[in-house]
C-alpha cells in the first residue's frame, strides 16, 4: 500500500462530484448515502495532492536552507468549505483547482521573498504554470503575497501517479502574514467572512488601510484607491476609535484558549479544531491516512450541520512553529496589533527582523551542515506565555 493517498476514482467521477459540491448537498435520510459518496470522491481527489504538496514544501525548504534564507514553511490541504465556496463562486471545475494542496513560505523581509521566488524560478524541479505577484500588484482589499502555481514533476517511479497535480505556493513576509492571519482571526472571532469581503464594512476598510501602511513600511506599492499617508492615518485613528479595533484584537488574544497537552504528543500532522467558544483543540497524528480520515469525518459533520467547528489539517517544519505559521487559529495577532498601534499614532511601523539587516547577502551554502543537534521544546507553551 502506498504511503500516500491516491485517487480511488476516475476523473469523470471527480468532475461530476465537483458539479455536485458546487451546489447544495443534502444529508437528510433520503440523500445521505449519495451525499457521503460525493464527499468521498472530493476528498480522494484532494488527498491525492498531499504527496505533491509535501514534495514542493521540501524543495522550497531546501532552497531556503542552502541559500541561508531564514523563514518558516508550512503546508495544508484546502478545507472542503473553501473548495465548495470557490466552486460555487467561480467557473472552475474541481479538477482545475490549483490550490487543493497549498504550501506557504514565510520570510523575514522582502529581500527574502525575492530570493526565494528567484530560486524557485531558476531551480525548482516542478514546473511553474503561472504566477500572481500580489506584492507588486496588491489586491484592492489589501492582500499581499507572491503566488506560484506549480505543476508536480515526480523524481520517483512510485510518484508518477501524481504527475501534473497543481500545488499553490505562497511566498510572503512576516508582516504580510500578520495582516492575512489577522483578518482571518477577526473573521473567526466575529463569525464573518471578511477575507472574502463579507462582513462589517468598517472592518474591511480598516484592513485596507492597514495593508497600505504595511506596504509603506516595506517600500512596496500600495493598494489602489487609498488616500495619502496623513489622511490614511487620520482615517485609521477614526476607525480604531469607532470599532475599538485594538481592544477587540487584544480580546481575541485573551479569549482564545488551546489544550496544552498537545505539545507532549509529537506527530507529523496537526488537526486544528477551532470551536465557537474560541477554544482550539489540537490533535496530532503520525499516520497520514488516519489524519486525512479524521479530517474528512470532521468536515462531513460540519457540512451535515452536526458541528460548528472550523477545522484544518496542517504540517509544519517544527512543532514550535505551529502558532507562528497558523496564528489565526490561536488568536495570536501581536505583530498586527503592534503595527496598527504605531500607525494610529503616526509613527513608522516595524518590519519583522531578528537581527540588523545585512548590507551584503550572506554567502549561499551548497553543502548544508547537519551536525547541529535539535533543540527540545518541552517547555514551549510556558515560554510563549512568558513572552506574551
């Protein structure tokens, strides 16, 4: 049996399931079996992207390590709720979606983003199908990141069944990541889909203006239609006062709780369950098939109206990077708050750095040193609390 899920249905089955998933799927007594089968097909197609997703992630991580570019990598299969929304709102078919498997590289600064993208273009074993540079051309809502759609090219015979799978790679700075995850955290907390422009217009406007400030910090193009800086700061102050935005963001940090025992249950895959009471449960898995089966069951319960959770299955480089790469599920909006406070006070923001910027790029290392031992993080939760 393969170590990774493979497609158990025909492509005609996948296309037919995609059409059904774009509409309403009924889990009543008369349609239950049919509904379950539709989701089985959809899940099988999505899960068949996991091996290509892991290959892309490993390749990008290797480029970062060899070039001495600090940052984090994470990956996750697309949530079924998001798949269905995209199918319903666009003309895409299920078999055409490019982000059923997604990888994310989070770098300290713009230079790191440019260097990673450059290396992917020049040295990636996977084909680049298309690019979207939302840093030089930010979206109207303020979203900024560099996206690449990669086409999986196997280097092992056993992976040839996955040839041609599309994987989306997002490359962004920590400041851009703080904006993207803050809007998701507010969406989760307020039960609004601000990320997709549904919800309070004042909050949406605040995120547009905050994105413009962050672009100003990073010396990048601003979203279209934003006012000049003095007017922008005045409007941000007014919105913050009217919404109590900083106070609410602080409340999100305080209100979100998560089980502490997960740190002792080391695994490779993490299923995050965000509940309506703002608690987060983390389940760890070593076995991929068990993790994907649990995800499928949890999503089916959500679709059937039996659960109000939001769930996502993720894989990160190290367990201590889980909160840093998916802070929206943990209410960790500290970097966003800090820069929003500075902007409201008319002070320059701060780009994430761990040390003074180097004037000259560090020399690229072609032969990595694996001699360093790995640090243990048995007290990670307590340490993060001390930092906060």
